[in-house]
C-alpha cells in the first residue's frame, strides 16, 4: 500500500519538480521568482553547436530577492559566457576557482551590490547544486522588477548513421533526492518561450525534425544544407527537452573533416578532426546472447513504459538463433527470466509483457545488477549487455574503480542507455569504455525507440576492432581519443588536439575487421594560420577535462592531481567545471578586485569570428577530397514505403468511386 | 456530353464479368486475399519484427514477407488502410489482375530497391504494393469521373518523391528509416503494366452495371 501511495505521489509531484526553472528554498515565505521570457538561439555549424539562452526573471514580491536558476548540464557542453542585465547595469562573467568565486559573489551580494554566479555539478555531487546541473545565482532582483540573464555554451555534435541530433536539455532526471529536499522549482515561462535553430551543414540535409513539435515548428530551407527552424510559444514550461534531428543525404561518402584555430603562425593551434568511416560493416549472422539489465528504481517512474517499449522493439529485432536474459535492479538485483531464453515470437511477446508489468521502487544498485549479468555469461557465445538506467548509482558498490575492475574480468561488451538529463554519464562512459561498448544519452522527449534501434543496428553488425588513429607529418599533441578501441556501424570519430606548425599530415586509421588488419590512409594540410573557429579552444579544453575525470575514475590519476588539472584547464579556457565557477560582476568591480579579464578577451575573439561566419553560406570542411580515406559510403539506411495520410484518403476516395460505379 | 461518355464507356463493358467466360478469379477469393494479407501484415508487424524484413543478405523468401512487416505501427496503419481500400476495389473489379499485381509487385519492388537504392540495407512495408494497386485501379478505370485528377495527384506524388528522394509528407518511421521512392515507382509501373496487358488480351474491363 505504501508503495502505491508513494508511486501516486511521485506521479503527481513529477511535473513540477523535474525541470529546469527558478529555484526557491523549501519553506520560503515569498513567491517564487518568475521566468517571463526564455528564448534559445542555436547555431549548428559543421560539427559543433553554439547555444545562447536569454531569460527575463521577474520578482513579484515587495522585497529584493536572490534569483536562483537550475538547468541540466548538456552533453560535453562548455559554458563560456554569462551576462546579467540588471536595470542599467551590465555584468559579465569570468571563470575563477570555484570557492573563490563563491566567496566573491557572497561578499558582493551581502553588500547589496549587483552580482551573479554560475556553478556546476558536472561530474561530482556538490553541496546545494543539483547533480549534473548548472546553478545560476543572481542578486539582487529588485522588488517588482525584471533582470535579464544570458548565457552561452558550445558542444561538439556527432553524426550517427547520417543523423545529427541536438538536445536542449530542460527536463530534470529526477534522480537527485537531496536537491529536491532543498528547493522547489518553478518551470513556468509566463510570456514567451522560443527556440530558434540555424543549421549550417557542408553536406546536403534531406530532412529536419523536431519530435513532439512537428506541427508547431516553422521550418525554412534556405539551401541544401542550410535550414532555419523556429518554435515560438506565448507561454511555456521548462519541463520538456527540445530535441532537433537532421538527416544528411543518403549517398554521402566516408570522409575526414577538419576544423582548426591557429591565430598566430609561431604558436600552437587547436584542431577538431572528424572521421566518418565509409566501411561496409555487415550484419552478424551467427547467433548471439543479449543480457538486458534494467533499472526499475523509483526515479524510473514515468519512464518504465518507454523502457518496456524499447525492450520489446529490441527483442523483435533479434534473430531466431539469438538468446536473451533479463535482469532488473533497484536496491538489489534479481533475474526476471530463469536463464537464457531462445528468441521466438512467443518468447518475445511473453517477456515483453513481463517487462511492461514492472513497477518502480527503491534506489539504484547498478553494480549488483551488472555483476549478476556478467556472471550469467556463457564463454562460448558472443554476449552483449544492454544496461538501461537513469540513475545516479546510490546503492551497493558505487566506486567507479570497482566497476572498472569488474568489467576487466570479462570479455563482454556493455552498451549503456542513459534516460534523462541527470544520469551518471561519467560512470556509464567508464563502463562502456572499459568493456569496449558505447553509451547513448537519451532524452525523455527523444525518439527513444529509434535510439535503441539505432544502437541495436550497431550491436548486431560487425565492428572495427583495436582501432587507432595516428597523425604523422605534423606534430600533434594533447590529443583526445586517439586510441578508439572499437568502431561501430555508423559511428563518427571526433578527435581534439593541438598542433605545432602547419603542413602536410598523414592520417591513418588502423583497425581489425573480421580478424584482418585494415589500414585507411589519407593526406591533407593543416593550415599555418586560421582564425575561423576560436571556440575550438574551449571544446578542446573540455575534452581534456573529460579525459582527466575518466582517468581519475579508473584510478589512473589521484583525485588531488585530477582536481588541480581540471581547475587549471577551467581557468585557462574559461570553462565552468566542478572546480571552477563563473563570477559575474560589473567591470569596475573586476578591476577593484584585480580579477583578470581572460574571458572578456576570449569572447571578443569568438564574437568577431561568429560575425564573420554569420552571413556566409555553409562551408564543406572535408579535407580528404584529393585522396579519400575510404572508398565506401558513410552509412546504409533502412527503407520503407510511406503511404501518407493524404495519399491514403485519395486512394480510398478513388476506390470508393470505383466500387460505387460498379454497383 | 456526359451521356455520350457513359455510352462510350458502356460500349467497352466486359460481359465476361457477368460470368460468361470470365478471365477473372471469383470476387470472394480476392476479398479473402485482402483479408489474409492485411491480417498477416498486422500479425507480422506486431510479433515478427525483423524476422521478415528484406535485407541484402537475407533469405530469398523475405523478398515477399518484407511487405508484411513495418517499422512503426503508424506506418502499418496507413499502409494497411490503403491496402484494404484499394485491394477490395481492385478485387471487385478484376480479381486476376489484382492477384497478378500482388505477386508481380511483391517480387519486383524489393528487387528494384536492391538495384536502384543501393544505400538502403533493409526494406519493410505494404506501400509499394499499395502504389501498384492504385496504378492498376486508375489505369483500369481511367474513364471514370475524376480519374485524371487522381492520376495527376498520384503521379505528382511519385515525381515529387523521385525528385526529392523522400515522402511528400515526411512520415515518422524512426531514426535512419527513409522513404524509398523507387519502391513506389516500381509498384506503380507494375500495376499500370498489368492493367495494360490485361486490356490488350481481354479488352478494357470497364465494369458492367451502372454504365451499361
């Protein structure tokens, strides 16, 4: 009975708690700060996205207040700018060490001065900041007055099997119970909610789509690879993610694309190398074993139906020679099946129904579930584990090093699906990387079934093994992701790094395909100078930080060294991290406090480059035109006939006429 | 003018449809085929999934079964609805042509996809057959009122699809599932060809009854 009451309560409370929005301390006497406007401008330009968010807060109370706004951390996002417009005053942000930033903000706030603070619980839990979230504080919002806040972040976007996906995360994953006990959230937008996306692709785009808002979103095609999408509402709610898909043309080649930033010939430059393999990875025809490990913890309430549909659709994709097993976990793990089940239409139907009947309860004990799943592996069959969870690991063993040690014992690939925005992606990445699998973050407003099927197509196709990307001819350093391990069907490789001098580079991708060594090579030039993409430096900095965090997790780097390295990178590239925050002050206050204006300089350079790019047509950044690295296409697609509703109406009308005439 | 057109149509009425040496199968058989195929499509889409789709390395029998399975329930709903309507009308009009179109298009469509859409690695859906039946219906009944309007709309859709490489109204068949215009084109060609072949062999089988 208790469980029923808790489930009902959770369902009722969910819509108001699980979202981006202004935060009010639990039990506060005043009315919550209102969000009057929330507009989002996104530019997706050849491999990365710039997101600019403008908000207007209003204080309806008769006393000045501090506004606090919470927002889930987007995937691999580098928060780079915060600007606050409070009446006549304009405040700008500078990234400094987190504790110092908080001290400065509190001093200014307590003195009654205008100030702001941007903090992040990016990979680690933090006091008073929701897990995997940004927290913005603005003080004061004067009584019966408005304050405007603007922030900008950059993130690399990958194309998977010809489809690009951008998510503006708003829905809270509902996984941080501690934060919920501190804050109540106001996600309502009173006057205007708008999202504008400009897509600039160097390759033709066949289709763009906004799942859930197809009818509302106004799509304008400006050229083959140039689209504008606008969504404008008079009121809104920051509880649902905005998801945008774009599909490249079907017949594109495998390719190598390069973006660089090197403003001075005598100083190192930064690059982002994107490799889209054009290799025919055939479906696996022999039977294989699949072990589902499903999260049924309390925070999965509202997501279980989707999970069940995903499992059903995935089971339907299996071949008769395949077998599956299902484990579920909350506080502890248990097996739903009793050993492996052979795939047949009957077994698929039976176990799909059993998954549909699962009820959410308790905490999230991923370790026990994974261990049980791994113990169930039979050595003579190829086995994959599909781990679907939304959670922060909070029960049983939680140390990432233990996960690393466990997975190293088995030759099994783990594929992770993270549902919601506050899921523990650092741990999931560790699990996937250690086992040679991959993980996919899935928004609750996403095409979840499509994402699971996309992953399924990778799991059931050949993969490139022991893949390694090497660059010679041009001296590169601090590269991220050179040793890739496995490359699955449709996957793109994105490599960030630095290079000394321009010149001709030889790039080789070495890998094993069905046991045979394969090498794919090309040659192209790194430019001596280039000023088009200064944002690359921030994304490079963030990629470095993510690698350091991963090394710390698996025990390759002591926590104090990791913290120092992340702090240094955060300050150098002006990124908000677990250990660095953005303090937002007036120019004269920065000067008075002696805080260097490193971010101001970066922003000026970035804005100049963005202005130059704004009017230009989409640019194709392929660099292996003269000597293509791959001979094949970048991706194969599934096809289907679509007899759309209008054509059905037309056909039925014609059929009815024929029948009537015959009568 | 209308009367003259009706008379002209009536002159081409095929009395064999009244039972005198008809080359057509019985309407009841054809109706049964429509019901069976629709039921198969629903059952296979619900329970069969990928076991029946056409892929480049799949067993040859999947050429036929690929039409019965669909990527989404929405795709199934529209395709099946069109199939029932068109199938019943075609079956009533000329059962043998209906069966011939079914058989020929079921085989030809996946082969056309294999040859003319090399980027497509798997195929599902009844809509290619729907296109074939629509073409058969329109060609066989091209003298009926508004036939030209239906034909223009249908051919327009096919041309637009062929030119743009996608559906006129983008359907949601899932990530990485695209509309295959060549399937619709191949279906339409098969349907039209069978109608003309039947007409060459047996004359224009305009229904008797109202116009005769």
